C-alpha cells in the first residue's frame, strides 16, 4: 500500500459559485471528476504514492511562493475557500505541474531543484544567477525556477493606504 499507484492531477472546480484550481492526489481506481466540486481535469499522471506526494509538495511550494510574492507586490489575488485562485492562469499552473513532474525523473536534478525552490521561498534566485554563484545545471535550473515565478497579473496593483496618525 505504501507505493500504490496514484493519480497526480490538476483540475478546475467550483464551490459555492466560486471557481478554483486544485492540484491533488487520488487513488488510481477513482474517477477524479467523481468529486462534485470538480469540473474539468487538465493534467493527470499515474505515478507511485511517494512520488505523487513529493511532486505535490514541490508544486504547492512553488504556487505558494508565487502567490506570496504577488501579494507582497500588492496585486489583488483572490483567496478561494478551497484550492488555488482563478487569478492564476491555467497555463502557469500547467507549466509548474509539468516542470516538477518531469524533473522528478532525475534524482540529482530533483534534489537540486527542490533545494533551489526552498531558497526561492526566502529570496529570489536572480542575485545568485547574476553573481555567478551557481554553475552548470544548478544555474540552468535556477533560471527555470525563476521563470516559474515570473507571472505578473494584468490586474492593477493595490495602493496601500496610509492611515492618519490621529
């Protein structure tokens, strides 16, 4: 049961008239769209349970990094009651999903990319890339990870209002 096949999926859904994206794991004998909240499945890969959990962790960290960065830059990003905001385009989520699924096939690359993603949680990788601190494949992967964090919405930024001192 430890490494039984699972579906790692990217789907769209609606809950209480609120749209969302979701990346998740389902048993291979279950139909993903049996969930009444899910509308359409955009990616579905049959892989082992441990692999699915590892890849899901990386995808979620990547998406959370992106959302936190956009919020820190004062972009208005909806927070749905479940899943990921429709404010993030499907293409961006597909690119993140595909990258982490593909890189998992190479253990050395996976370990390096996961480490870079964890660093990216704290600071952008652009300074490490420009300062030539990263060499070879690490630099190539850092550039790709930065690309996965490069989305900027077309919606306007929210100007922070300063409260009066009195």
